[in-house]
C-alpha cells in the first residue's frame, strides 16, 4: 500500500500523551515542544469539559502525525468571550505531508458533530502560517473566509501569527452538498446483462446515493428500513473516524441494483475490509440487493476480502437504539470514554431526527 493511502485517523486523549510528546520532539523545534505534564494537564482539562476534538494520524499502529484541536470559550483572535475551535498544534511526519485537505476535512467532520458554523482559530510561526493560508484556499471553497495577523505574538522565542476562519453568511457545511457519482471501476456480465461496479470512497458522492438506495429498499419490500441510508450516514459520521468509506454499488444501466456498505480499516499489517460500523455496538450495516444478484454480490465481496452478506429475508433490523440508554450510563467515565458516551447520545438524536 502506498503512503498516500496508508493512513488512518483516530481520536486521541490523555492516554496518548506520550505518543504526542515523542513525535513532537522529532518534528518541532525543542523550544516549542510542550512538557509531558503540561500536555497531560491540557488533555485532562479538556476532557473534563468534553471539549477535546484532537486526533492522531496513524500508519498501522504508529502515530505519524497529530492535530491538537479543541473547543475554547474565548476568542484569542478578537480577545472576547466566544465559543470557538482552537487549533493548538498540527504536526505530521515528512513522508506523510501533502495531506492538508484530508486532515482539515477530518477536523471539520469532528466539529460538525457538536457545533455548526463556529469560528476556527490557530496560532502559528511565520512559515507555518503561510502553510495554513494555502490550506485556507481549500477552506474558502468549503464556505469559510480567512482573517490573519502576522507577528501578533511570541512563543519560545518564535514570532507567531494568528489566523481565523469564519463561515460566510448563508453558507452551509460542504458535506451536505452532493458530488457526482464516480465512473464505473469495471463491468460484470450477469446472464447476458452488463452490470457496472462503482466504488464510492468520497462522502459527498455517497450522499448522492441516498435517493437511489431508498428506492431500492422500497422496491425490494425488504425487512430493512427504507431509512437505511440515513442510519448508515449518521453511524459513519459519529463513529467512522478510523474508517475509510468503501461503498460497493452495482448498477444496471442507470438503475441501482445493489449496495454493499463497506469500509477500510488501516492496521499494522495493512488494510482490512469490513462492514460499515462493524466495530460499533450497533448492528452492522446490512447489504441491500436484488435476490437474483446474490451470487454476484458474494463474488464481489470475495474480491474485497469481506465476509458474505446476509440475505434480504434476514430478520435483523437496523436500529439498535435500545443500546443508547445503556451506553449513556457510562457518561461518568473519563476522557475518550466519556466523549464516546456523548457520541452515542448525539447519534440517537440524529437518527431519530432523520
């Protein structure tokens, strides 16, 4: 697997303090590196208030980058009380650089679960500030506008500047906008009929599948809920930070005839294909396809190295929201466990609203 794809995102907290410290000492000037106890105290304080949005970038089980990012109740750019998102530190190993857009999108996914249209601020050295400005051109296409002040403060003997992104009035967060579906990856002959295989890996493209997937569920009169897409969408949005979308679809001309909702998990020994949401406490995302395509779908899954699908007359029902109350009981847990309990509550509310 090449370095462009060999990366996974995971939420990090106080348990990851030593990993972050070790990597920061390799990547940052020593005078800008935090002391271990200082970073630990930061994580603890953030997790007491459930403000932590930080995540790590991993190759296998090795951290190769991280972003320390969290909610703050004061704007450092405007020097006023205001709930904002503060990007404290972003570091990534040289061989994994050039992924700023992907990292930024992941940060915005995390923010979007909890708040919408909130201001985002960062403090960086002069060189790094120019890098943030280049990323800002991407952010601009996502509906944000950029403000910047160079040489505005100092840290560890380095001149620092401040950056702020605000959502433009009337704009909405970009993943709600639909992208065109990708071109077919290859074609399969099914008893003289040609089926095209389309692999969807982009969230905005996946959103474009919603109406077709709901129509397929209704046409099949299956036990699966016609709201299956909304369930899977929210499942991935809340719990899919460590997963990469890999939605296999089959089309007969312009008609959707099968959806196999998979994801990729990056592990120490490579990538593993699994059902979307398989590692959450909720029922896994079930496949949806016309009965006569059973063998075709099994063949597709074999090439993806994924377990065989359940049949459409399976008695499983999507939902699993009875688990919410049980998971919410653990809200007294500390750190990422506490945040995870909050995610379950947000997930239940989102699915119910959908």
